[in-house]
C-alpha cells in the first residue's frame, strides 16, 4: 500500500524513530524529532493549510510512538497521509536514525534498506527426536516452532551377542527417527512458506543433519546455505546468540559470492549491467534477475507523470510521451520497481567494506531485452 501510494493525494509525513530508551525510561526519539519538526515548520511557514495538516499528522505520529502497544520496540517507521484518519506504523528490531520527511508520497528507503540488509533465514536445530525452528536474522533470532517425539534410546549391548531382539529394537528406533524427521520437515515447509526467507541454516551433528536433509523436499534442500555443529548436551553458547551469529556470517558470505559473480560477468561482458540508468533500462525491459545496490546516496531522479518512465538526468518533459516529469527519490524508485517486478534484491551495507561497481548492479536473465 505504501509503495503504490499515488501522488496528488496531499501531504504524506514519513517518520523514522529510534524508540530504544536511555536510563530505562527516556525515549531517544524525542529531542531529535522535535528539531526535525521545527525545520519542517520553517520550510512550510508561508502555507497555513500545510502547517495545519502537518501538525495533525505529527500529532497522530506522536500518539503512535508513545502507544503502550509499541513499548519495548527498538525502532519504528510511522507514515501519515492527508486522506488517512490513522497512521501506518511498522515496528523494527533495530533502531532507525531519527528523521521526518514531508512529501507527496511515503519515503520508504530507510525501511526497505533495514529489511533488505537483515535478510531472514530459517534455522533448524535438531537431533534424533527433538527440534526447534527459528527465524534468524543478523543480530537476532526468534523461536517459531518446536517438536519432540518419543524415540527409543539407542540399545547398547553389555557384552551379549547381538540377536534378533536387539535388531528388532534397532529397526523400530530407526523408524521412529524417520517419522520424527518427516514431521519436522513438514513443519519446516510450513514455516518456509509463511515468510520470504533467504535460505536455511542447519544446526546439529553432521550425520543427523545429513539424514534429516534427505527428508526435506528438494526445493528446500537446495536452500540450505550453512551447516553448523551444535550439540544439545554440555556447555554450549546460547542457541539464539549462535543462530543470530550464523545468520550474520551467512549473509556476508552470500554478499561476497554475489559481488564475485558480478565481477566475473563484467570480465566476460555477459548478462550484467551497472549504474543507475543502465539498471533502470534493464528493469523496464524485463531483463533483471538480481539487483545489487548499496547505501542511498540521496540521488534525485525524474519520473514521468504519464508513462512512469524514470531518468537519472533532469527531464522536464518525457522523451517518450512528452508528458511532464517530476523529481523523485532515485533509489526509492528503483527499489519499488524491482520489488513490484518480484526481482531478487540484495543490499550491501557500507560497513561490509564491499564495493559495488557503479554503486548499483544487476544480474540479467539475458543480454537482449525481453521485448523489442
């Protein structure tokens, strides 16, 4: 709904807030957003109707930030619109930099970047009879489901000859383990389909994980990005901390592999393009399979009001349909188009030290445009 919000429907106020607290009670967002609000009032001071509408939306945003229902949340993105009687509030597991943006459409880049730089993984911790399913993101992990079934202990003989009875017990145990693995695989499939995940992380003993992996549907077995040793017994790090750490490592490995693929294709001159305008053209032609981009540089683009064409250079009139063009946030426009076309989008944070050729790159489905 926020991505599809059309211009021409009045003012939209986008608020990003660090809702973590100092000293156990004082919110961090208060003074910074007060200063941001003062700056907005100065810019629109000569338009009393705009000032009145801004104050109305700001009041609703403050109510949302102060709501008891959002206590304990570390970050929030809150959006208000002229034709809305309530705000849209989205909680975040990490704090946002405090910011107020007033425009004719929601400003979504910080929210989208926070989502994309912390991809979701499905993490499964299992042994032969009990398992847990976590949603893992760099820096955090959340338990989604757990399962425990009655599996007989492994029969260890005390010197007597291995006989028919022991063999029967062993077969029964193997059948129980297989039944447990199938049940766990079913639950993993449900969890995978409920949300968009980047991959699957397996934790446990190697032999057990290999047997469990064989019971996963092929489409999920292909999504395993990491296998991490972990035992249920003995001194082990807190599982949530370990899962979050592994998710961070998996994300970094994936980013490095992706940029290596971009570099390889650039050397070969095949199925890759870099730079904002080139990527925009590839998106318009239906060529893009994977989009890779870095931090928002605040670049301004120009968007046609009629055919929605996007340009990186100033265009007062669209070269294609001659309709008027208006200024737009370039990164947000590219992101919105990629997400609406269900392109696989990867964000490379600045703190990784990884460099993207042209600041933005796209792996292509083909060298030639899909449409002539």
